C-alpha cells in the first residue's frame, strides 16, 4: 500500500532524485528553466513512511485540446515494482481529472538494448507500463523529446572503481587519440568556467555563444535570447560548468619556432651521424615538416586575426547530476576546425572532469541512426513500428568507444480521449495550415 501527495519539501525531493541517480530534468529546479510550463511535484511513500517515488509533472495549456502533462524521464522510482507503478498510475489518473489534463506523456529511460544485446529489465518495464494503460507513442514526428539511441561512456569498472582517463582513451578511435595528443602542440588550451566566473566576466558568455553560433543552426538555443543560457546555467549552477577551448595564435607560433630550432639541430646532426641514426633523424625532420605545413595552413586560415589572438574554437556546457554527466551543448567553430580537432580535444577534457567529479557515466548525447528503416526523406525519424523483440533500431559510429543504449520513444496515459484526438490529429493539421498561410502572405 502506497500513498502519494503533492510535494512541499523540495530539498528532500531533490535529495531523493540525486541519491537514486535521477536526471536534472527530474528535480525541482527544472521548472525554473522551463518557464513556459507550469509544474506539479508529487512524492510517493510506503507504509513505513519512506519516500519511494518522486515525479515532476510539467503542464502546458494548448489551444483547443487543453492541458498537456509531461513527465521528463518518467518518475524516479523502481520501475520493476508492479504494485508501486499500478497505484501511482491510478493516482496520476485522478490528478489528471482533477486538473483537467487530457493526457500525461512520460519519457522513462527504459533500456531495450545495450550494445545490441537485449535488456530484460527494459522489456519487462515496457510490458508493465503498457499493461497499466500507457500507450506507446510511435508517432515521433508529431511529438518527440529525444532520439531513440543514446551513447554514453561508463566511468566505473565492474568493481565500481573509477576508470583512469588514459585507460578510457585507449578505447577511442585512432582519430580521437591523435586529436587529444596533438591538441596542445597546435596552440590549443582549455579553460573551465563556473557560474561565478561568468558573473565576474560576462564576455565569457559571448565567447561561448560565438562558438555555438558558428557551428550550425541545429544549436537552436543560440537563436533564443542569451537570457535562456543564463537561466539554465544560473538555475543549475551547482551542477554545471562551461568549457571553452581557445586557439592561441602566439602560443602556436612559439611552438612552431621551437620545432624549427629542433629541425635545424637535427639537420646539422645528419652530417656527423652514424648510418644507423640517419633514418631516425630524417623521420623526425619529416614529422616537423608535416607540422610546419599544418602550421602554415592555420596561419593562412587565421590571417585576419592579430598575431596574439586567442580565439574561442570549441565550447561545451556540461550538467553533472545524480552521477550522470550530460553534455547538453557543444560545438566547434569552423575556423581551424579540421586542423586542430578541437572538439575531440575538448570532449576528452570534459570526460576527465567527469571522472574527477566522481560521475558514473559520461553522456555523449542522443544520436540519429545511420540508416534506419524509418528515416524519412527529410532526414527526420518516421513512425517507429517496433517488433516484439525491438531488434534492428540502430547502428552507428562510436568514436569514443562508447556504449549505446536503445530506447523506445514515449508512453502516453490518456485521460480524455476526445481532447487527445484533437491534440494528435487536429492540431498538427491546423499548425501546417497556419504555416502555409504565413508563407503565402510573405511571398505576396
């Protein structure tokens, strides 16, 4: 027998989320970031009065349909506890009715396959949720929060001990290992900034956004007001930092001058070197010459910058909460992008910081699959039609030697079938018609 009630003790709520490896989107701070949504917080307790469940519900009032409820990452609870999940489903159905919400969408991290192998716990959770009345939302284009494949790096071994960064690096592709090795030799350095640093020097935010804005339009937050980034960072400041990788042109030149001096010494040594050392000296000179060619390309690419310029070339915002490091934003400037491989350099340093901060996993983000059967002509995911065994959802490249986990979309608990139909069927058509009219008016 469990009891559920609205939460008033936010500190206890968040402590439970962190202790049970919840995500930052499941804590009481998240509604302060998602300001367009209302929120409800609920907790569940067993007969002994112990907290066994927390649930953050985000609420949005949609035209025509009414109130939509969304539970990011689902509840923080034992997904295998059938009695707990059944009683909570009854409770949330009652709350939907009381607040006139037409449906609740939950997005629990139900793992169906890990590294291509079936995950029995995930299949059991899926069967439990659907048996309790949750519908699997396979119509991803109309309403989706994430892609169905996530990559992450486990930072602990089978004994729970943190794995040294150099050991993790050995699992990376050759290109990543090369990028990490040569980064500093090509004038790169990296700084990690806290919220306090940004408060003292607001120009740091401009430097970070300049990198994101130069990456591509997929970083849609760049095109919002900068206050969104401030709001996100400021609200989760105890868990968040920003890394910026700089290309230091003067440092690069100093390193190049040192290489040229070394080259002159090796060339001079060739005259008196024994036969067995000549090949090695020539190889060393060839390597320096290759580095010189790369250096000259960097100088040409940055010719419009001063000789002492320190250019932000990569940036990443990381939120570490509940033992999980989430790479929320990251990008690389187009300038000296291929010459310095600054994104690999930065991501490895982010990984090292996650180890230093005692994290369990380092998230590399959600990815689109290479060639899914459901990929549409416009590059978006089409409707998923999962088989019983959920086989064949994805295959993709793993440059950091990461594990990959396949998820299966969202689950929907329908409270008002008619209003849910309006939301699913009528609203997308109305939105499409509106956009068509807007385009026509613009063209006129």
